[in-house]
C-alpha cells in the first residue's frame, strides 16, 4: 500500500476524535520518500519573551507538519501505527507536556495506552526485510567514492541537494586524498542513508575498486 495526503488527513481526523479528544489542531500533511524515517513531525519555532519586563525567553512552536514516507510498500496497519506515533509527538508539543527525552516517559505512557487498545506503536521501527515500493526499485543513487590520506576507502550515498556542498567539503578536507562522484543502480547501496554531511562507509580496497569501476562517472559542472 502507498499513502496519500488525503489518507493521512482522513486518519488523523479519525484518530484525533477517538484517542486525543479532538484536541489536536489540523496540521499540514505531506508524503515523502525517506528510507530511514517512516514518519516525522516538523515545525518552526521562535523565541518569545515570557513577560514585558522579563529577559527570559521560551521557544514557541508553530506551523506543524506531519510527514509519512512512501518508500516501502507495506500493509495499511504499519502506516496507521506510524501516524499514531507522530500524533503522540504532536500531542506532547501542542499540550506543552514535559518529557524526559524525545521518546521519554510521557511518550511511552501515551504509546502504551494506545497499544492497550490494539495498536502496535513502537519507539523505533525495524524495516529490515520490508518490501520496497516498486517505483523505488533500481532507483539511481549518487555515490561519493573517496580515499583518505591513510589509504582508507569509503563510499557514501549523497542526497542530490547536498552534492555540491559535500564536494566542496571533500575538496577542502586535508584528510581526504582524492574523491570522485558516480551514479549507480547497484542494489548494494539500497540501504544506505542519503547523506547530507561528509561521511561514508569504509570498505576494502578490492571491493572499492571493483564497485567504482562498475559505476557511471558523474561530472559536476
């Protein structure tokens, strides 16, 4: 199954009535293609003074958005659990509830209450073995291949939006002897996160050379 914005909105309204007393304002909704984060609660914030004569400030959040990933093709129940997970975060934020951490005691208490009603919400979801949506199979990925001054070889899948930024970082990094860019549909890279920073997975020299030779070179103009 693949979700849509209308699906998210419809189930949000249903769950809001059934489990949150209809107290959650309607946020924005969007569908993304993230591999490692099935859901996310996004928002903007600004610093606000707590009083006219006070120098202390607090963070005021606004413009909330719930995002659900369509990277996998899984049963509807998984998407519902993911949406409920993000709605717990949203409830904690809107109600300005204190918690010990991102998934602290308050989050887990609310999660357990919903799971007692038959849901399967978790703090983290293990997606190993989940089927990838057909449109993501064989998807081209941009790969950074580099060698450090210690002759360690590394590979990284890079988000297209950050290629030029990371290329500049690699060019200026004194610990990187050389680097190159490539495009590939090699299934080996399917589970790599799309990096937005200069990082990579260290591999053997033999594997590095064979993998790089099989990829299509990418020239940055």
